[in-house]
C-alpha cells in the first residue's frame, strides 16, 4: 500500500510503499524516529517516538 503522511518532525509530506499497518522509521530530514499506523479507514497516524514510547496521543485514544 502506498502511504503518504505529514511528518510531525520536519513538517513535510513523505510517501513510501508499506505492506504493514504499523511501521517504525526515521525521518530522513531530521533523524527523528517515527511510528506510523494505518487505520482501518486508510488514514495514516504519524507520531514521534521517544525512548520506545509514542509522544503524540492523537492515535492513542483509538487503540
């Protein structure tokens, strides 16, 4: 699935091909670790990860 998301670290839009619903990656522009989660509706929730925990609570309420 082609995934496009707005990066919470650098503010730019990125895209990549991913077969998974949850992906951990690093922003190429800032080097900040990110967690992406694709919801059942196809929306991508991006959050910055610090010490193994996601910083953004936007997608935490849905889990």
